C-alpha cells in the first residue's frame, strides 16, 4: 500500500491553533497513513477536538500547515473523500427521520436542484444496513437512544464515498456494551479499507484494534506510536513523557 | 360568496395564497435552526423601508424588499462575527428599523394610520403592480426552498457536517436570511410586518407536532399556511378586521388543536421494538400474575423489546416475557 500511495491521508506540520488569543495547539506535527486506524487521545482540555476541527477547517489555524490527501487544507475541495462523525452531543436535530439525517451524507456528491437518484438511495440503505439500523429509517432521530444516534451519525458519514472517517469521541455517553459494538463496527470499516482517525478519551474497547496512537497533552503531542500500556499514565504524575513538559517553559501547574 | 367578484378581494386572496405558501417554506428552515424570532426582527427592519417609501412618495413594496435584504445581510454578518456584542447590535438594528419607519411616515404627515396597513395587513391596498412583484418573489423563494432542500436542511441541522460535505456554509447561511427577508416583504401586504413571523413559525410548529420527518412536515406546513392565510382574508372581510390578526389567530388555533391530536397520534403509532444487548447471565425466574384478557403479541400495542432470543413487552413499568402458559418478569 505504501508503494502505490505514499501520500499520508492527514498530515500536519508545526500546527498552531489559538482560540481567543490562547494557544490551544502548539507545534503539532502528525501523520495518518492510508488504511491506518489511529486514535487521537488525551485528557479533557488537551486539544483533541480542536485538532480534529482544525484538520477539517472548522477551526482556523494561525500557524503551520494541514494537508488532507496531500493537498493543503485551503485548496482541498475533494470533500467526498472525508466522512466526519461529530460528537453526538454537538448535534441537535429537531425534526428529521433517521433516513433524512443519513441522506445528508450524500451531499458531497450531489448538485443543487438535482433530486435524489437511485444510487443515492441505495447507498443510504447500505449505510443504515452497515450500522444495523435498517428498521429505524422512518423514525425520528431525536427519539433514538444515544448509541443509536451515534450509529446514525456514522451511517451518515458512510453514505458518501469516504476514504477517511474522522470520529470525535464516539464512545461518549454510551454504555460499555454499546461501546463494544461500536468498536466492532469501527474495526470492520477499517478492515474494509477505510482510514480511521478516532478521538478517544481512553482506548477502551478499541484497544486491540489500534495501530497507532497520538497522545496530546496541553496542546502538544507527547506520544506517537503503539497504544500506551495504560491511559492513566497520561493523567498521573509519574510518567516519562512528562519530563520534557516539566523541564519546558510552560512548567507544570499540578 | 359575492366577495369573490370584488377585484380587491381577488388580489387579496392571491396575495394571501402566496404569503401562505412562502412563509412556512422558509420558516421550516428557520425553526430547525432555532431562529424562530428572525422573521420578527426582519419585519421591524422592513418597516424602515416602508417609512422611506412613504416619505419619498415611491411604491412601498420594492423599497421594503431592498431595505429588508440589506438588513438581513447585516444581521447575518453580525451573527457570523460571533461577538457577544452582536446580540445588542441586532436589537439596535431591529428597533432602529421600527423607529425609523414610524418617524419617516410621521414626518410627511402620513402618521401611523397609513403605516398600520403595512404593520397588520390590509385587504384594500394591494395594487396589481404589488401582486406581480409578490408573485415573482414567491417563485424565487419556492424554487430555492424546494430545490435546495438537501443543502439548506444540512446547514440547518448540522453546520459542521455541512462544511465537511463541501458546502459553502457562509453563503448558504446568507441565503437563508435573505430568503427570510424576501418572505417578510412578500407577506407584508396580507399578514403585516409585525405578524409575518407567526405565519413563518406557527404552521411549521403545528406540522412538526403532527408528522415525523422534515420533508413531510414541510409539505403539511405549506398547506396549513395557505389554509390559514385564505381563511384569515375571508374572515377579515366579514369582520372588517385587519387580515394579519385573523390569519395569526387562525394559525395559533391550529397549533393548539394539534397538541392533543399529536398525543393521540403518538399513542396510535405502533412502537418499533427496542433491541437490547443481553446479559449472558440468565435472569432468575420470576413469575408474574396472570394477564386476564390480554395476550402479548406484535399488535398488542405495548412497547416490544427484543431481548436475546425472545421478545419482552413493556407495560405499567414491567417487562413481561412469555414463558409457557404464563409471563415472566424480565
């Protein structure tokens, strides 16, 4: 795979993101290769969600560079290759059926004023099938359980032709059993060829499937590589990766 | 029915039809975005346009269209700036628009009497030129709200996702407020600028109560809007009241009626079974009382829960699973 397509799906160089004048992400240089299943981890306020939003151009960056599929973010237009699954809590849909929500996943492939065609409908049905919610297509989105809403949002991302799936905390607010079934689904999608970047608070049910982990702390990358043995180590004091931070200019407030 | 022969009533009914169909069409998106009061603010801004037209002796409708569109663009740019002061700036814009309109009308001696035709609607003042402009604007609104439904729906439900689907979010957001501004002026003659927002929001809220799904509720809201607008015009002819007040009262009566109806519809809809992840540990056997004259089944009306290899039925806070001749508590 590396021989045919050596260009990473996601690449950042010295990324700097400031919100309200405060640097939230500093010197973030990461890569996500084709076909990888990568976790983006860190504690609360470490900048995980901000990084994902910066990758997608939802939050502007003040320095450095973001590339998607080898194209600089500002010039990237091939959005059909990206399937974004936002945090469930951030989506508040008042009046829509499950099928209507999933159908918006076809938008990157549709033109204005052109009605839905048979291929669109087939892909929507396939996407609902893949997340196991075919029998719910006519139900109101707002009446589903948290885990089911999460599946609908994944189906929406699948309804396009995404090669890269970006999931922001898919396990937030769903119980362990649902987490396990979502992890299985994410693993299957990755096995069938999709590159996956998933924001996680802890590895949890996805641990055995993760090829690569990027750990953020206070807006900086503190670990890249195989999953760390326990996530707790990134929140508790005795950890080797904390040394540079302790010695660095920002110090440690805890 | 002799009013059907009156030329001014024919014009009023046609204008009401167009207001009734366009207002909920853009209102559906505004409600989904939780911007229900946007139309009210735009109506206030358009009053400045009417005042300006009265003061300069030009036709009010075209001036109001231009002023309302200008106001809409300012409102959206303020909103997109995301500053805390934007909220106050919008309030100043809304009341500034209202005050400017009243002041300009007063300066040329027109007073609030003339202005009230535009604030609460009027059957008598719709000219043929007005009707042509209203017709053209209505076509624009319907073409955009129906033709761009997937795009506008995506923007209104999940702006971030719409961005990652490659939509030009800022441009579409601007389009929504500009369409709302045009709708306000289309409805100005029949519903009036102070009440147009009700015709944009209330039929949509009623339709949302009665139907599931954006598209189905959209179609119903347009129908409800037309019925309310036409009935309001006819009613105001007999009662000699401003049509805007009649139209709004009718839409609200419809909304109130929809509340108990929505509850009944929800109960009559057969609940879709919930599929639950089962615990590998079997539950202790706990037998329930006999169900006198009720057999649980797919059509019994109780919420079904797919529980491993069998189905539980929920009623009165219990989950009952058939076990031979009796039911078990699950």
